[in-house]
C-alpha cells in the first residue's frame, strides 16, 4: 500500500512541477533538467507524466526548455548516463520534432536556435542519431527547398565535419573509411542543390584514390559509386585536379588486352561515368591524359606535344572493354533464358527465390554492360564528346532506390561497445557507410523503448577526451 501511495504521490509531484514556473519562469531550466532525469522512469504512467510536464514547459518557454533539454544530449563537459541520454533523444524525436511548427515560434529565430543546439550535440553521435538530426534539419524552413545556397552549404559543412575531412587519413582506420563514404552519400542531395563538393573531391583526390588498392574490398565499390554520383556537381577546377587520378584508376581496371582475369564491370561503369562528367567540365585536360585533340585556345591544351601513345593505349583498352561487355551480355541473356525455363519447373519457394535473385543480378549486369558500351563508344574519336547530362542512368539507381550510407561527428567522443549492426565503426557514435548497404545498416534507428536498447550506437562510440582523433 505504501509503495502504491508513494508512486501516486510521485506522479502527482511530477505533474505539479510545471506549476512552479507559472509565476517564476526563471526556474524553467532547472525544472526541465529535473524532468529530463526522470525520463528513465520504468512505469508508463510516470513516464507519461514526465512527457506532459516537459511539453507544458516547452510551450511556456521553448528556448529555455530546449536549451536545458539538449544539455542531456550534448554531454561534452560532464558525463551523462547513456540511459538518460537515449531517453532524452527519444523524447525529442517522438514528442518535440513532430510539433516543431507549433513550438518553434518565432519561426526563423527558434529554428536557428535549435540548429545551434543540434550542432553542439553532433560532437558525439551515432549514425542513427546523426541521420535523425540531419533529417530534422532538412525539414526546417530555413533549410527548405527555397533556402539560399549558403544555407545548403551550412548543412554540407556539418556533414564535412562528420567525415573528418581535416583529419590525417589512415588507411587502416576502417571507421574513418566507412564514415567518409557514408558522409559523401549523405552530401549528394546538397550538391544537387548547389552546395560545394570541393572539400570532398579534394580529399578523395589527395588521400583516397592514391591508396584505392589498399581499401577493404567491400568499400571500394561503395566509394566508386558515390564518386560517380557526385562527379556531375564538381567544379571545372576540381574536375581538372582529380581527372589524372581517375584516368589512372580507369586504366587500371580497363584491361589493355583480353586476359584470363575477369573485369570488374561495376568499377568500370563507375569510373567511365566519373570520367565523362569530369572531362565534360575540363575537356582539354584529357589531351595529356588520353591523347585527345580538344582545342579550347588555352595553353593547357598542350596540342604541340605528342600524346599519341596515350591515345593508342586508351582506345585499345576501350575496345577490349567493349568486347568483354558484349561477350558478357551474350552470356547473361542466355543465362536468363535458362533461368526462365528453370523457373517454370521449380517447385520449392526457396528454389524460386534463388532463381529470382539470379535473374535480378543478370538484369543489373545487362544494365551495367549497356551503360559501359554507351560510354565507351563516344571516346574513340580523337576529339570525343563527353557526356555531361543525365542520359546515363547508373545501373544501381534502379536496383537500389532507398539504400543510404552513414555519417558522423566532431569534437570530444565517447568510448562504447554497443552497435546496431552497422559494420565495424570502432569510433564515432554516428559514422555510416556509402550510398549502399553500409549506411542503411548504420541508420537502423534509435531504439524505441527500453533502456539501452542496443540499437542506438550506429557507428560505434568514440573515446571521451580524445579530441578529433580516433582510437
């Protein structure tokens, strides 16, 4: 009986806390702080009372309440229990974000305030948390479709800080590689809206492409896909700078003659697409790289020099690629015909599922080969035309429409062990993968319920007090 009475008294006390602030609003930050600590309550009735009390205070003074609430997430200077931090995040996600249009008034002033609060939190986040915050920021009017380019650039700068583009790159740091690919994928929509891709492009050119062979195999294709998708949005100068590295990599994966080794068709598709879009912006840069004769009237044309050997080598590789692509298309078409026959006689669901997967893979393979042929054919001329529009639909764009990579943070980090199946993110809370499976896994979400639900730490957590370094 005493326990029941104590529980009821506690709930009534929680419901009464906002009343302290009616005549003394200066107490709001302290009361919000107390209520936030009570979010870990196990009983639904008690937790519901805490939610209602917090919402009451948010409606009374949203700026003071949000500032106090976010201190339970920021946690840079003082340690905060993970249970309390996660429950605060869930409250903000489920109760505050959905009513932002009601709470954030005056709109521009309060949207800026909550943006600043979120930026502070990004010093230590998981992939799921980072995606949640970025999705929220994108939903604000100040970053909406009509926002000026400088606002879109602000979002890119947040993503750049998560990718640690100012950090020394270490190829053995798998977390940084995953995080970089993830952030690049997340940045793509903002490049389309006019934000600068220069910092990512230059970082890839300086640190990643030169050691491409040393990257984990499963990350190479993610990187090349993201590079291909961002290439249409590079500046002419950035295109000129990175073209030599791309051409060198392209030659590596386009065989000079038919060999017993299989060609990686996806690599070649990505690199040809990247090459076309970069060369479209800096066409005369290809004169000294591929032996083309493109006249722009600039000294950089280098038309007086003999690069005929480069042209011969490059076009021979193109021919070899075309032969391999045509032969592969023939095999894939024959295979699909056989799969259709096998499907007609298949009995078990498992067998049918296997055949269906094979057919889907073959379809994607045919799209890849068709794209390769469409991109090699214009390159045989000594003065080729480079594809700079959207006529080429990358093969994975149809096959993988909703997959997204992960991303992360800056500043002091936490060490941690819980993950959400996002790969080996040993460090930052929120790092994720490229425009493919890596980020999709990293962004599986903050747990909806119980304490420390095990799904919150998307990229692994970073050690506190270690600055921007990773361990």
